[in-house]
């Protein structure tokens, strides 16, 4: 084990695109200021919103404020922030999330292992109203949070979650950053750019690992409308399409390994539990939750089938599916 002084410093990147989240963005920045291990720098990247950019420039003086210089969207904004980061670790926090005081300390501590390429933490939903009774915790990925079925202790995983993730800066350089063909653009809920970049990072560094540290916590705000069945199904459709695009870039087996386990074990248990709870009378909402899970799974599957039929030339995304990559360890 290295001492904490021997670990790399951290740059924190927060991306934002709308003034509607101003108060939440300020809360996110404040949570970074309150870290037990202060970051070397905090960077806020504004995604093509000049009013927001000017407001930040005139309001916040201890943060680096940048305009997205890449394609519009979350992936382009993250790449802009990563390019400006000066520390050896780059941590990403959503503009509607608040980090626990020891968030960076927990993420950073796992980088004492040179094989660790990326570390992500647990994302807990902070519901605007309350969790709808039909919204199972197994479906919390829909709202960008950690779903039930994830490891309860630090463990190797395929990918981290965007609201709470970190990478070695050299890893992001070697893989060429986030794929701008993926990722949220304004309110369009496409995603999976985190999945895709983690898979590429491991391909590029055999023996390298992506780690989930549930003790590294952030709370993620969830507006009431994201708890509606219509949003759940729209998000499921987008997830299916996004997963299909990722599978074209990195290969079917790499893209869907955890999903197979999730569909075969986590979801059936949740459905069975809900139905039996409703039958026994101990869980009045159990049947509704079970039906919502089945509906989300069906729509995600349909989205995936649709996505597999969409044209995507990996070369257009600046990526070759199985081309050998240089290891980040070779970058000096």
C-alpha cells in the first residue's frame, strides 16, 4: 500500500448545459469544495450555453470555467474537461449530484494498485417527491443510479456510472476520450458512453481493471417526471439502442456480459419477490413492480433489436472494433 501522499492528485470535472440546474450545479461545486481530500482543480464545462457560461464566469472564482470545444453533448463536454485537467486522476460528477465529503478520498485510495484504470462509486437517488411504488430498485440504472444487484463491497466491474466515476488521465488519453457518437445530448437520454470507454480501456491494457467502490457515495437528484412509467420506457428504449451501438463497436460478448447475468438472476428474483409479496399480502405494490420490470425488459430488448439494425460504421465514430491499443502504461 502506498501512503495517501504517494497517490496521484485529482481533477474534478462537472458538465452542465442548462441554467435550470443552477442551484444544483452550485451544490455540486460546493460538495467538491468540502472534500476531505481537496482536488487539485475543479473544472465546470458548459455545453453550448453562453448565458450559463457568462453567469458562471461572473459568479464562481475558484473553479475553471470552460466552454465545450467538442461536439455538442455530454461526451464532448467530458472530453473538453479531461483535456484541461492537470492531475493524474480525473473524477466526473454530474451537475445534479452531490458528493459525500470523503468521495474523492474513497475513489483515490484504490489507485494505489497500478492495474486499476478507473474507479466508480455508488450513486443514490434523491427523489424530488418519493420513489414510486412500482419503481423497483433493480431498475435504478434508468435514473442514472446504482441498482440493486451491484456489489456491496469494492469489486471489479465492467463499467462505472457517469454520475460518479474517475479515470487515470493517461487512460483517457490513450483511448482517445469518450465516444461522441454516444452519450446524452441535451435531454435526449442516450447513454452507454461510460460502458464503452471502460471496455476500450481494458482492451487497451490487458490485466487492467475497472473497480466499483460502493463506499464512494454521491446523491443524484431525480425529478418526479423520471419516475413515470412513460419515462422509464423511453429510457429503456434508448438504453437498448445504446447497448446495440456499443456492441457494434466493442463486440457483442464484451458489451452484454453483465446484462446477461442481470437478466438471468437479478430481475427474475425481483419479479418473483414482487408477485409472491402481492399474493401473501405483505407487498401491495409487488405486482405493479413486477409488471414494470417486465415492461422495461421487453422495451429494452426491442430497442436493442432496433439498434442492431441501425447503421454505425465504427470508423465514423473514430474507433475500430478490435484494433489493438497501446497500453496507458506505455504513455510517458
